């Protein structure tokens, strides 16, 4: 590959050095994508998020084929839940009359304890299972940088640019791009390879990223990226 690649993007073309670029795949976990998981319990539309699986697989395979550094994240907690931010502890019990949050983080559900490390539901879906040598970041927050070693691991790999995908667009994907942008990483979200729990959340979240000369990043389609790798 050339030292620098450039692809069509919003708000303008995105240039990135492949050797210093990582693919960051956010939280493609069974708990967010499959029935009976945490996302469905929260009230998410699973059909919407599942649409991101095939494009993300295509993106992952293309990035692996050209030797990009791959980072995966998983949202979840240690079994004693001692790493839960207080906001998550306090806001998770069901409110009177609210059918959502009937189960909360750490409760035992069909795929094991919800968003708890080591449980079946916490792990990444089979289609996108990390290869040996790919970095897996376990994060207790919505963003990938709070209370994790991701900054150090990106630095140790010499990464300056991030191609970002995963779920959900409005929550952990957007929070991670905001955190990365503030730390000087040039981020580009890949539209087909992210999804939200409803369509308006996704489109608004992507619009905010690239609004006004790239408020905190770029957004590109998948095909121009695949073409640039060929
Ligand atoms: N609920 C929701 O939209 N998302 C999360 O709780 N986590 C992620 O986005 N991964």
C-alpha cells in the first residue's frame, strides 16, 4: 500500500497513513446484538443493529488483508461489579411502570450475567471473533478511553488515525470518537459498519461528527475504503 491513502468522506476527503491507522471495532458483543441480551432488554431494535454485522465483517476482512492494526472493544464489568461507574449503578434499576431494565448489569439472563466479563453474552459475536494478535480492550464505560489502557496500546502501535465501526452509533461509537478526537487521533466512522438502536439516533450521530468542517471527525462509506485497498 502507498504511504498515504485518500478516500471520499464527509465533510471532505479523508487521508490516512495505513501503517499508522487502526481499525477500531466497538462492542460487537452478543449482549448488544442478539435476542435476550442487554440491548434488547434496554429496548433496542435488534434488526437495526444486526444490519451492521455483514458490512463490519467485510470491513474487518479488508483491513486484515492489508495488515492494518485491529482493535476490538467490549463493554462490561468485573464479576464483583466494582468497576461500575456510579451513574450506571444508580440509573439501572427499573422505575415504577417502566418495563425496560427489568434485568440490570450483572443479573443472570439467558446468555449469562449481563455485560459481565467472562460470560457468553459479553463476548464478541462469532462472525467477528478477534484473531490472535488483535487487541481486545475491556472497558467499563461507554467510551473506549476511560479506565482502559487503549491510549497506551494505540501509542505503542504508533497509531495516529482510526477507522471506527461498531455499535451503537449514538452511544459507545460516538463517545469513543469524541474521546479519541480530543486526544489527537484523526477518526473516520464507516457508515455501513455502525448502527444504532433506532434510525434517527444513527443519522443524527453521524451528522454531528462531520458537521461544520468535521466537528470531531469524518464519516465515509465502506466501498471507497475497500476500493482504496485494492
Ligand atoms: N445502549 C446503548 O445504546 N449502548 C450501550 O449501552 N453500549 C454501546 O453502545 N456499546
